[in-house]
């Protein structure tokens, strides 16, 4: 390396963002992920023994995925290549693999390949690296914020160990910020920075486990605050201007997870939880029509005839959304959410539907009984259509006993009314009519 190259690298490192400069260099400097890196844990043992195989680090932004990859490469004395799936293609992969082959042949050195945003690679790009992973030419580390089981090709996932990272705790983020303020080599130690307790707490709270966001906010606050007699003083007002309110990220995985939590809260009758998930979904940018569709479905699936008005409320909320739009329609949707949550629950409708459709699929059909056949066209009576049919309104109570079921499923009972709400009355009628036993 020439002197010019060395000076250039030193300048790049010096002018790098604080979050980049403060990356942990060893496992002892690494904060968080104790479930993976605590004493005796698999990942820590694998790193310390230099036995880590190809892996995928999956977790939210700013929780240490890329930093840990750097630590691993440094700890194991391996070569380290970093690529981004957004900007790298098959040609870049070939170049990395050629260099890795040369290192192994000449020096016996292993190569770690970190691929950021690895879920963005398509099948062709993923396939280009499979042989190198299988023969051990490289040790692949994929870094992603999206669930690899959903977003990545099965061929890559099956050859990697998936490690799920968690958001850093407030204590972790606070400790890293204080370390950055005190560090004279890589941090802000030479700037004589003082930060108020409430200002520090605000940055930690808004960062919400994303240490990169927290360090960026701290650096922005320090660089834009005039130096006074006692150094740089970061107050709460400065901290509030330096970090924006948290934005709920909502990739495909998180969307379905939050929607699942919303639906289960409806089914469980927890109004507060359902409203909370509704608010977070809308705040994250989810189309409120998705929420309305789920309300209509759950009005039948989880309430049904225990409270028939649940369907009316759900459909009315959907109509209100179309008529008046957001944000006013939030009121109608919230009302429908509360109504469904607080209604007596019954899954008899969905059970009846599932059973009937399952039988329709697996049991061969038979001709429609003559007394139930269509008589609306001329000459139907000559075919015997309608013969023996009893018109219910000709009988007391407008009800008459006769067989209506398809012959192939005669005797089957699909709808079994529950005991709660309005269905309790229906159940008593079925008992009186001998449809079900008490």
C-alpha cells in the first residue's frame, strides 16, 4: 500500500460518521444480543473457535448485524469482503470468489463475505454463490431486516444458519452513546460534549433500539451546537431537533405479523390491543381498507350469529371509509373494532362453512331429490320436479319437517349453534326441533 493510499484510508476513517467509527472491534465491546453472544452461547463459541459456518443475521436496523460480521472477521484473522445486494451483481461475486481462491491457495486464509440487504438478491444471483458456500471457499454472512424464510431463496437459506437479532435495549443504546461521548480516539471525547439527562433519554427513546440512528442524532447535535466556555452543551431542545420521531417500518414480514396480532386481538376480545394494532398499522402506511376487510371477515368468523349486528357494524365501517375517507373514518373503524371485540364470540359459522366445503370436495354428489328440483319452467311437473314438496307457509308456525340435505351427506350437521348471545336462542330452537341434543 502506497503512502497516498494509506493517507486516503486514514482520512476516510477520520471523516466517517460517528456510527461507523464507533463500531465494536471485539466481542467484549459488542453490546446486546446476549441470547446469541452470552457466555456459552452457540454463536459466541463458534466465533471464538473460528468454526462459524455460513450464516444469515436477521433483525431490525441498527442492532449490530454488520458490526458483528466485522468483529468476526477481525477475531478470526480472516479476509473480509463486503457487498450490498442492491448494487452488486454476479460479476462482483465472481471477483470476490477469485480473490478468495487466491488467498486460500497462497496463504491458507479464509474469506468472509458479508452481503448487506441479502433478501434483495434474485434467484440467479443467489445461485451464483451456492457452489462457493458448499465447498467452503467463502463463509457467507447475509444481513437482512426481512424474514429470510419468506424473502430469500430456499437454496441459500438451507445452507445457512439463521440467527435472529433483537432490538437493542434502552440500556444498551444509552451505554453506547455515553461511550461515544467519552471516546477520544473514535468518538467525541476531544469535543468536550456535555448532554443533559433528559436530552440523552429523548434520543434513546426515539431511537427505539436503533443505535445507528441514536449515534447519528448525537453527532448531529454535537456538530451543530456552538462551543461555549464549558464545551458543547446538548439540551433537550437540541436533541429533539436532531432526531425525528420514530417511523414504524413495515416490510412484508412485519405487516403480516402486525395484522395477525390485530386479528388475534379481535378474536380474543381485547378492544385496547385491537385498537393499538389498528393505529400502528395505519401509522405504518397500511391501506385502511385492509383493516375493514378483516373486520368484515371476523364479524362472521369470530362473532357470527352470536351477535348479527357485528356484520352491520363492520360493513358500515367499510362504507364510511369509502364515503368520507381518512382520517375521519378512523372513528367508524374504531367503533366497529370495539363492537366486534365486545360481542359474544362464536365460531359456528366458520366451522359450518369449512365442514360443508370439505364434504363438497371429497364426497361424490348424487342427483338432487325430486321434491327439491326446479319447477319454474314449463313442463317441469311432467318430469316429476317438485313432487312431494311441502310448502312451509302452509303449515303451523311456517315450518314443516322434510329432508333438504343433499343425499350424499344426509344426516350431517354443519351448523351447531353456540350458547352465547343470540345463538343461545337459536340453539334452543334446534333442541326443540330435534336437530341437536341438549
